[in-house]
C-alpha cells in the first residue's frame, strides 16, 4: 500500500507541475478551458511508456538500493517534478522549495542582504551578469562576465543559480570567498567580499563641460523614474544640451518601469517591446507607449556592455528602433526571456513563459543588442573609464 500511495502522490505532483502551468494561461481564456486540462495522458505528451521508465526505476531503487534509510518519498517526488523542469535545459526555469523562494522577491525592491551583484546561468555555469556600482562586489573588483567556480572553497560548477545565491548570502558583516574565472585569465583568482545591506542606487548623474549631461541608470526599480526626472531636470538647469544614458552593468528590473521611462522619449502609440508567450492562443502582447514623448528630440546616445540585461536591453532597443538613437559600447547580455512564478503545492515553479522582441523584431534572448559603435576599455583595471571618455568625445562631435 505504501508504494501505491507514493505512486499516486508522485503522479499528482507530475500532473500538477504541468497542468497548473497550462491552467494559468487557460484562465485568461475562461475557466472551462482550464478544466479541459484534466485528461493528462490523453494529450499525447505523456504515455504509459514514459511513466514505466519512472516506475521501473523507482521499484529498482526500493528493492535493491543498499542504504534504504536514504530513500525519502517526499524528496523523491519533489526531485521527480523538478526533473520535468530541468529537462527543458532552460537556465531560468526551475522548481524551488517554498522556503527558498524568497530570494526572487526581495532584490527588485532596492534593499537586500548580500554582496550586490546579479548572477545568472550561462553555458551551464553561474556567471556574474553585473556587479552593482558601489556595492561590496563592485569594490572587490568583480566584473560582468566573471564565472563563479567556487564559493567558500566549495565547487560551484554544478549548482543552480538559486543554490549559489543561498551560499553567497549570509549575515551582514561576514565574508564570502568567491573563486572566479575571467576571460583572458590562465587561472582562477579568489575574491573576498564582505556581505552588507545592499541599497541599489537607481540613478546617478554628472555634468561634463561644456554641455553634456551624464545619467547612469543602474536598475529599473520603483525609484528609477523619479530619480531620472530629478537628474534630468538638474542637468538641464546646469546647461546640459546633449545626454549620455549609461546602461552598463544594469541587470534589468521591472518591465513596467522600463516602459514608463521609455514613455518620456516615445510618443503615444509607439511600440516599446513585443512579447511572444508560450501559453494560450492569442496571448502574445505588445507594450505600447502612452507618451507624452517630451524628450523624443533629445540629443543623446546610449551606453551598454555585457552587463546590460533584460529591461535595460528593452529600453535601449526601444530608443534605437523608434528614434534611431545610437548605441555605443559592447554587445549586451542577451537576457530576453520572461519568467513567471506558479504555486505548485508547497513549492514555487519559476518558468520561462515568453520572449521579448524589440519593436523591429529583434529577439533579445541569447543574442543581445549589438552596438552601432563598438568601444573598448583596453585598460579596465586602471581606474579610468575609457569607454565613457570616448563617448564624451563622440557626443561632442555629433
């Protein structure tokens, strides 16, 4: 009887992991369609043949595995469901225990404990998307593109991003040692970082003579629009007539904030971003600017680098496709997928449900934005921002 009960339990989880995801999208079309997901095996996606592999494996484990006390029904069921998600080979989709899911909810608000960097999975390895300016990670010398090989001496090449976050975070004031590999290095290097309470600065600005306003947008969080407005107005009063919008090492943030900020530049009716969803029919969406577009004629350039991801790529793409704004720097990260959270029993499913495209149809995921003018800092460790200096010289002439 125990085996039968476990089979029922696992089958419910397997069903739930797929059915609830489909039901989310079906709900937009009506409750009746959501109910139609019930006959799971009749869809042709899964058959008794597929389940036979699972049950034969489970039966063999139960009968022959040497350490019977290690067999945990709850853990096995969870990992079976998690295996469904990981079979997608999608670094942004995974199933998490509810108690660990909080790491996805607090970063965007602007305050969190940790070292102050965005990480993601790239080519199967946990990789730094961008260290946020002024944070412990930035001060320690960590760069966008660094690969995390070890965390406190433990191998990190076979762990998930969520597991890496759990290991990197800790009590404020304590240290974590990150062993990193960087392009061009022959061997890894250790970086000791002191954990702190991180407050993400949304916007920074600077005036450069004779008439250049520099606005560094670090993230798209609830503070970004108001801080951008203040920075822009201050620079205008100082005599700025040309502007540099710096999105380097901006890992993204809230889509709606990127859309709101783009509306300063795009008139009503212009496309900000296109979304292609994998759920119900006709679920594709286009984000349209509501205007007013008061800054549409602003003389400006946009700076990006390999740490510019997600919402920052959407913002840059919207300005270039609609206004012809020049993009300078290096190719952006290429994070153009949409994730949503789904409650699965006591767990949380993070699933890629769509892709973002620029107004002219460029798919951002895995490709990124190529700059119109490539700029390179040939001496990145000398403390001088050569790329910014080159950008200032460029905009002075144009």
